[in-house]
């Protein structure tokens, strides 16, 4: 499913949020029947570094940011409706310019 | 279900967040098979006034706040694990002291 879908059906949602960076980044875990999960999250404006364990697909539902992907010096501008991939066991940097609503998928 | 439950099962989740107060308050809609819905939300520290349409049960999963309920001059201190009810068609005030993770249920 992409972020263009209005909702995820037949899922479980954890009631307790994940909180990062003093609450400027929060997310909620959505579990699917096939055993996979995604997180739906909010990032307030700021600069963040994140690490991955699994490979990730970050779909930006709304907002704007720049991302510096692992091994790159370039900052890519990403807006709502766009997405980017991050490999496993890597770190990436974000500059969030306006509140970002995102969906992150994880791949093993 | 109460906020003590680890997760909501067999639900639908809207992929787009609700954003209030310049992003200091955000929530996501969770829809249940019986047609009811709840919101899972985050409130960053600050002072807020909210209005209700339906009656609401606010269950605080984590964090601390004070609430002034409709028709009251009193500020009630509420911590994670506690809850409060708000009648329909009313307004209430909140002072959020530390990041609040909440579940709001709506009653017709």
C-alpha cells in the first residue's frame, strides 16, 4: 500500500507511541496480518539523524524535508507524495522544514 | 478497551494524521468493526482549548497534564494511567506539562 491509500484495514495498532528527539518525532506501530509492520509518524521541524536495522521505505504523506542518504553528500528535497529508500544497517540525516506526516515500511 | 491494552486488533487506521496547534497536537483515527472510532494522539507541552461534539473519554497512556473541565474552575492533575470524561458540545482546557500520549474514545 502507498501513502495515497486512505487507510490500512485489518491491522493491529499499538496503543503506546514511540517517542524520539524529545517528542519532536513520534510514531505508532501498525501490524499487518502477514506479520509485517509499518510505522505512522510525525516529525516536527528540526534536524535528525536516524539509524536503520531493516531496509526502510519512507513515504511522505505531507510536509517537506531534505534527506542525506547513506554514502551521499547530496541533500535531496522531498515533499508530500514522494518517498525514499534507506538500506539496512545505515544512518541517514534529515532536515525537516515543515511538519512531516510519514509512513515507514520495513523490509527484511 | 483501556489504554492498558497493548494494541487494538482488527481495526483500520487512517494514514493521514490530524494536526492541531501548529503540530504540537497530532492524532490518528482508528476505526473499529462496530463502526466506532478512537483517536491515538500526542500532545507536546503547552496550553490548549478543545471543543467536543460527541462525549469523550480521554485515557492518558503516558505524560502529565492538568485539565479544567466544562463548568469547573478547578484544575485536575492527570498522569499516565488516568483518564477523564468530557461531555458533548463542550469545551475544556488543558495544560500539558510533559509529552502526553493519549487515546480518545467518542460516544454518541
